[in-house]
């Protein structure tokens, strides 16, 4: 096989061959970097989503506790209800956060509430006879 001299023709052929695209090694490095970034980002995103659901549940507890106390001032009795029935029954509450389920159980001297969300691994609780917000477990 004869060796061709390096000239304009051969330089153009070499340049064309290099301009075709990325090598397999370059693509594998990029995919590896993206995999590492995804492995770091996905758990963080899930953590932030759970914190958001938890904040919704706690916020709804506080709003409905205030509404329950306002109802008591007007009627001298606490009211048991759940989910959307509480929205229409209690004063000053416009809606329940999306995905949140609420249960209010009334007694003669107080009330207890529970909220949860399908994507939240905890149930948040409120007891008016104790310190109010009991936490999420």
C-alpha cells in the first residue's frame, strides 16, 4: 500500500473525519456526569416535595383550628366534620389544600384534628385541650 504524502487533500480528509460527531468515550463521560447529577438531585427534589406537603398539612390544621374556635364563639359548641364539609361549615375557611384529608372530632370541651396527604408519610395532629399542634408522626 503506497503512503500518500501529506498535502491539502489529506488534511481535508482528516478534518472531515473529525467533524462527524462525538466519540463514544465523550458520550459516555457526559452520560456519567448526568447520572451523577441526577443521583444527587432526585433525592433532594423528593425531600423538598415532602416538606411542601408537610407545610400544607400544618397550615390547614392552623386555619381550621382558628375557624373551629370562631364557630365555638358563635354557637358555644365545637363541630365534628371531615374534608370539604368542614370548608362549608366553618367560618373564614375558603378551601382545603389539594390532596389534604382533614378529620375533626369534637367533644364538649374541645376538639381534635388530623390531616394527612397521600404522599406524606406522617399524619399531623391538633388537640385543643392540650397544647394545640401536637406535631406530625
